[in-house]
C-alpha cells in the first residue's frame, strides 16, 4: 500500500496539485477596475457553485445600469453565451469571467477554480472583508493539512485512509445550501471517485435509502459537516447504517461563506490524498480536457 | 426469486401502495374556497419538491395582499412554523397544507404525497389546465404499468428487474431542474434503496466520478430521463462506465410539469416493483413514522 508520508508516492501528481492547494489562499485574479453596482451573477459549468455562494449577497440578475458577471465555466454547450446575449440585450455591462477566447477576467479550468471565481467576485463587489476571512481560514488549514504534516497529525490524511473502499455520504447542515453537491463534485474531480449527496429532506432519505441494501455493496462513510440539532439527528440515524462516521473538524472561521469554503478546502485535500492512495493522478482527466475543447 | 406476475408476492404490500399508485390521477384535495392572488409557495419536508415545481409559476413569497401557501411536510424540526410566523407578520393570508393538528388543507404523509400537494396548488392558483394534463399522463401510464400488466409488456417491471443489485445514477435533462433529487428521494422511500443524483455540472461529474473505482463495488445503472443533446452526451460518456443504461419511455404528455410528473410516476412504479422483488414492504418505514411524531 502507498504511504502518504513518503515523498515518492506523490510523483503521480503530474500537475503539482499539492502546490496549488498549499498556496491557494490569495491565488485569484484581482479586479483591475471598478465595476458599477448593482450586481448580478450567473454561473455555468465549474462556475455553478461560486455563483450559488455569491447569491448569498447578490442576485442572479442585476437591475438596470449595473454589472452582470457571467461565470463561464465550460461544458455548458453554449448556455453561457445565451446568458451573455440576454444580459447585453437588457443594457447591463457584462463581465465574462472564466475561460475561452473572449473572457474579460481569465480563470483557467482547474479543480480549485471555485475558490478563484468566488474571491474575484468578493473583491469586485465590495465583499473583500468576508474574502479576507476565507483566506485566513484556508491559510490556517494549509498549515494543518499539508503533505509535510505526518499522517498522525493530519486530519485530511486520516480521512483519506478512512475513505478507501468506502463511498462517502455527505451529511451537511442545511445552513450550508449547495455544499453537499459541491463536495460531491470536487471529490469526483480530484479523487476520481463517487460519493452521495442526499436530496432535500435528507433525514427521510437517510432513514429510508439504506433499508433494502445496507448489507449489500459498497460500505458507506458518513462525512459530517456542521453540528446543529438536525445534523446530529442525521448522524444518530446513520450510525447503525454506515461503516464509519467522520466529522469534519470545526472550521477555523466564522460566517457562512468562510465555513463552507473551509469544508470545501478540507475535502479537496482529503480527495487529493485519496488520489495518491489510489495511485491516481489528481490532475484533470484527459477526457475532461478534450470534452472542454469541444463543448 | 420472486415473480412480479404472481399474486402472492404482493402480500408484503401491507398498505396497498399498488392501489394508491393505480388510482393516483385525481386523488388529491380539491380547494374548498377561492384564494386571493398573488400567491407564494414554500415547502418543507415532503413538500420541498412540489414547492419547487410550483416555483415554475409562482414565487416563494407573495407580495402584499395575497395568499402564502406553506407546505408542511414534516421532519423539519419547526422550520415550517417559522415560515408561518414570518408570513403572518408580513400581512399575508397563510394557508397551511400538509399534516399535523392545525393545517387548513390536510395531506397525509405518504410516498405519493408530492402529487397531492402539486395538484392542490395547481387547482388553487389557476393552473388546473396543466393539472389536467398531469392527470391524463398518469392515467395513461397507470394502464401500462399496473400489476396486472405482465412483465414482458410492462416497462416498470422491466426496469425493476434491471435494478436488482445495481445502484441507479439519475441522468436527467437540465430542463427538469430538481427532478433527479426527487427521483432519488422517491426511490429511497418506496424501494428502501440508494441511488445517486449528480451535482450541477453533471457532465464533469459523470466523466470524473468513476475513474478510480469503476471496477470496484456496486455496479451502476444509468437511468435516463430526456433526450436533448447534453443528456445524449452524458449517456455516451456513461455507456462504458456503467453496467447498463435504461432510458425512460417518452412521457405521454407535453410540458415541463406533466413530463416531470410522468417520470416521477414511472419511477414510483419501478421502485414499487423493486420493493416487491426485495420482499420488502413498500409502505413507509416504522422509524419514519416515529420520527415524524417527534420532529
């Protein structure tokens, strides 16, 4: 078996994702100009989750005379282009963020791009104070989760070991809308692995979904984010139905967005270590790159 | 193995869910009065999906002087009560739909309740024409999917056989927002079984999530709803990564809501037959009933 504390096992990381993770706090495009308020944000492809986070402080569509940010995250088969045309027709100033020929603010396709989209938006729309708290949280976590921190002191390495041969079920506080799906996406993209995000009404799902089959198939690991009453009840329900329960450490940050970004960042490190344990390159799959060029 | 064409294998169906399925079209609470417009709809617990469907024609919150429908679907630990208080403070007329002591329009907790909430809302808010098309679609499907239709002519029985020992992955056209999660929920509740709804940006997920593990664990079945370009591309990507691809028959109805309700109803029948094949009572789990009394 591979060893997360042995230098040579990280050689599969062809694009040095560990370095990108380590230096993520602060690594985003700074706005080069002032954007007139009011603001609107829509997101496509990779940009869906940063757009959803941004909806905590800006609407989807701006009203007259402001700036419409369009996060053009690819694999959308032209949907972003349609949104641009609609925004332009409404008289908004359109700012395209993402990748492709005609963007105003480039963000490369990358497993960690949600952070970059989000931080650009925070700086561009007067939310840099929250952004600073996000960066503080990520910098604190980077010190705890880095490859140089040995397994016995490194909770992300510990999580990765516990997720081998298990399928994670994301048990996420309802305060963190959209987070379970964002974790499902990042876990797939970095670890190349499947996980389960529950539908709304997750308590009912946790009670019923494992009735017929919980002695068959892949063993499950409940990965818990948050500790409100409902999340604790979900854990109680799941305890007898899953192999193991893993609770994310308290986030080193307060506030919805810093807390969610801390959970996302922790999960990205975990997925990274799981890829190393699988002997898999955590870089983007070649098929994803090819498809991006076509779609 | 059990036989879906043998009468005695249906004895596990203690609450006669087959009868409720067969007679579902038309089986909903009719409004007993006029409700003043404008309307707003919020949904909790079981009511989350009918509320999301209703948002295709009414907003979450009404503006002054209208009616605020609150779908009180249980297991929400008091969140519906908070919504009622907020709506009342805003001066709206509040109509509570669902279960519990103080509701205005009773809808019992039931695996098929999403239909009942939806149809009530359609009749109460001037959308009965769309509702009629939903009922026509369900009545047509009832004739094709009933227990009396033998396996060789019954696509829901065929789907159930193909889902034994496989985990469904819902591959749903983006037109049908929320449907994958609604199918995940109903499948859990009726078949007692796990399935996977992808996050937004589902193409990326389908490409990446099965890289490390597609030769391990439970075999997957892609269950496909819709046939637009993007859904076809997703099927192409999944074909080499899953055990089998099952495409839902064309819905016998046109329009977003009738099409989504047809897919949901088809899936409910499929989940029902899968429960029978597992020898499992498709009625609600006792633990779900107990929890509902507490929460």
